[in-house]
C-alpha cells in the first residue's frame, strides 16, 4: 500500500522543489518506487519530478479540476511505494473565489487525499518565530495534519538548536536541518526554474541534493510519518476531447509549456501526437489534421523563429486548410510581431494580428475561466475552459475576432480574450480542464 505525503511551506522560494526531488531520488536509490505530483498550475516542476523518479508526474488543481479528475490522476500512484505531492506557494495560498473543488490551495489537496504535510521552513532572520509560524499552519484549518518540519538554510548549529527547541516545545517533530548549500541551488529565470530538459547536469544535481538531504534528514522518520493510502477508484476520467485525431505538436526549448495530463488525456482518447521543432526549422507534419503550439519562451528565441523560413511557410500552408492553435508563447508566435526585451521587433508567422512586446515587461498571472465565443480545436462555441496565464508580455495590438470572454478567478473580465482569424486561434492561458 503506498505511503502519501505532501511537501509544502509557508511561502514560495523556501525549497519545496529541491526537498521533493532529493527525497524522491534518495528513496529511489533505496529501491523504492516513487510517484510525484504537483499541486497547482505549474508546468515546469513535473519534468523535474520525472527526472528524479523515472516516472511521469502530473498536476492536480482544485480550482480547475473536480474531485473525480483529481482522483483519476492521483490513481497513477497505486503501484508506487511512496507518493509525494509538491505544493505551490504557501500551504493555504489560493484564490479568493472557490473554483470547481477548491481555491487552488495545496491545503485543498491535503484534505482531499488525507495525507499529512511535511513542512519546509526557512528560518533565515528568525529563530523561535519559525515555531510560531509552523504552529499557526498546523492549527489553521481542520482536516490538514502536519507530519513535521525540515529546516532549510540554517545559519549555524546554535541557530538550529534555538529553532529545534522552539519546535519541540510546540510539539512539532523536526526531521532534519539543512545548512546552506549552493551546489544544489536550481537555476531560475523570469517564469520560474530553468526547465529540466535544458539542464544537462540535472541528474548530477538531483543526486547531490539526495546525498545532502540523506546526510541531514532522517529519511526513515519522514517515511514513517507518511499516511498509508488506499486510493478509491475514480468515478470518471479526464473527459477531454482531443483537438484532432493526429496532432502536430511543437515541442522544443521555445514550445514546452503544456500540462502533461493534457497530452496523456489526448492519447488516452485515441489521438496520435507528432512532434516537430520550430527551432530546428521543422514544419508541422503534413499528415496531421491540427497543429498545436504550446507556450514557452519565444522571447528568448524570437530572432531564430523569425529567420526559420521553412517553419514559417510550412505553418502558414498548414493553416490554409487545417486548424492551428497557440497557447501563450505559441499564441505570440502565431501573431504578426514580437518585440524582445532589448526592444528589437521580430516578425512572427502572421496567422493572427496579435503583436506583443517584452520591452516594457508587465506580469500577467492567474487562473482564467473562458467562455468560447468562437470554436477552437477540440471545443465548440459556449464551452467553458479553465486555465492559467503567466507571462510578462504586453499586448501592442489584438485586432482579430475575440475567441472568448475571459474572466479571472474573481470574476472580473480581462482584456486577454484570445483571437481567431480563419483557421488560426490562440489564447494567453494554458488549458487545464473543461467544465463538465
């Protein structure tokens, strides 16, 4: 029977991902099968989980998914020895308005699954106050159980002793304390961690993290704190309609942000996926009946995309007769032009009139609920789609027919409506699920 545990923290940037990867690899090195999940709309961390465990990881999201979908996705951990769900932001951080089954907070998943929380605390600049924070998180919400704490970035043995004593007085178990260790710091960029597939040394970094954590954390005690878990059969699956029978999917360092559960759902529904690389100047598969451009980092590769004539002409020819859809970065590439952070304007494919700029960066972040005003691949007019938007581009022009009426999680209408022109459609949000 698998043992389940949720890794969370009081805030972002405390070390949840590093600890998750280290525990997963350390237990895998002991011969255990480890399955990871990511709570919330992060499309980067699952690839790191897969690198650490050798098993594909997926997102579970209480704002966008119903309980049946979450149960279906988590059910993939049935044959594992240990199941780790990595939280996002702080333990109780979500949106103000409830979504399908919650607010998107990690605590929602904790309560649904009945797993205890392993809390990562960074006591930098404090001592006993760290215990007050941990105790507050423990007692804040009924149904959320704290297994214990791992301290991260401890300054000295004296600092560790002060924090440990306070936590022990509060009745909170301390499984270990990690001194600062620059060698296991994961590199970052403006949308989060540099992706796992871009890091040639990621395996060595995870191995070093596992060695370091095994040296400073009682792995056996952490494992004993996990809850024995007997997953219940899911009442339903993903209920996802693929955008086509044969999908030409752009996939490379520019186009990499797509939720793993969506690809799995497409394949489970019988669709075939044909991968091509715009960065390598490849055109979409001519035998495909739809083309999908995920998000990613077009702003880092705009010059090359603009120069890749075979990709641009092949995509335009494809769109003459078949649908093409872009999400976020893919949407920007379907547009007329993209201005990079240096103020250089690059011509894009011109299938849509969208023009975007990174010269004056402005963060767009949050859940999105879109009611389609026009069809897009796999979804008809009136469909209600749930997704997440995260980018730093500014709209210079968005002249085409709006694709949808889009609201944020508070219900406010937003300007990023998406677009439709001919066979081409695009959205700034990344699709997570469709309302049933």
